[in-house]
């Protein structure tokens, strides 16, 4: 019996050692419960609320590599609202679900780019706006699994593109709206580039380039109802009946199709 008892005690001591050092409140079962401070065996540190031995509630987790998380926990996982400061200088502030970015949040990248919008399972997913710090251009619209996909707008200094996106590329019918007062309608076709080496023949490794096919040029149009259908002042049109009107920057020369910048690349999110 004594041998079994000794083995049990050694196992329990090992478990306690694996949890690291702890200073704080405990419940009747001797579990970490309430406010406390812990130093993990790997050098990470946590200070905040515990519940039945797990991080639960508000807390601050500091990683040994310099990263830190400040926010809500549920059963040892980031859950709720919180801010993660990554070691590479990037930062995410927003909603978390089961240790993943999910809900609404703002991500600031090391190169000063920002994404503001919806997330799901750690990726940009839903409606959101990505701003490219270097050029001032921004994409606003739909995202799927971290990529622009669906209806969106790519807004540059002196013109805006409206249409559908797939991956980071515009695809299908769309139009350019120029600040000199005109619109160019057309369609983007994705042209597959040839592989540099014959061995690289897998479809997912081949890159595509969007090619703009201009079709017609029209004056800038703003959605307004016909004169005889203008509602009285006391009965204004509801929001769904009106198209959005975008602020137009000062006039510049209209760029040709070859001068239009492609969609810039986006840096990946950090893991820690």
C-alpha cells in the first residue's frame, strides 16, 4: 500500500510541477479559484481570474517571446473580448471564440495595414475593410476564409472599382468610377500564367492574372428617382431604396487600363 501511495503522491507532485508556480486564491478543493498569478514551466506568465483550476474571466497572459493577451477567458481559452499584442508588432482587438478570432475585430499588421470587420475561425470572413497603408487604397466588401470573395469595392486615390472578387482578384462584370465624372464598364477575365517549370503542373500552384476588357464609357451616374416620382418631404425614401453615394477626391487624369494598380498583397496574421 505504501508503494502505491508513494507513486500516487509523486504523480500528484509532478502534476503540480507541470502547472508551474501559483500564488493566489483557491477553493475548498484546493483548485485555483478567484484571483491569482501563475508562472508556467515554459516561462509564460498569467495574472487574472481562475475558476475551478482554469483561466476563466478577465486576465493577462504574457508569453516569453514578448507577446501578450489582455482580455476574457473561458475554461483556459481566449473567449469573449480581448486584445492580442503579437511579437512581430501586429495587434488584434476584438471578439474571440474558443481561442480563435471570431466575430468582429480590428487587426493591425506590422506594415501598418489594417483590417476592420468580421472574423470566423481565425480568418477574415464576412464583411470587412482592408486598408493598405503604403498606397492609401482600401478594399471593402465580402471575405471568405481570409480572401476577398464576393461583391466588393477597391478604392484608390482617383478611382474606384466595383464588382465581384475571387481570391484577391477582380472577376466578371464590373465598373471603374473615375473622379473626373465618368464610368468605364467592362469585365475581368482571369488568365492563367504558364508554369516556369514543366514539373509544376498542379492547378493549385498555377497563378492567374486578371485582364480587364473595357466595353463602354458612360457619365457618372447617381441614383435619383424621376421628377414625377419624387416623394413629399414628409415621406422620405427608406434607406434600402437609395444607393450609397461615395465621396469623390479632387480631379486627376483618368489612368488607362494598363495604369490601374493590381490588388496589393496582404501580410498573413501572426499565430502568437
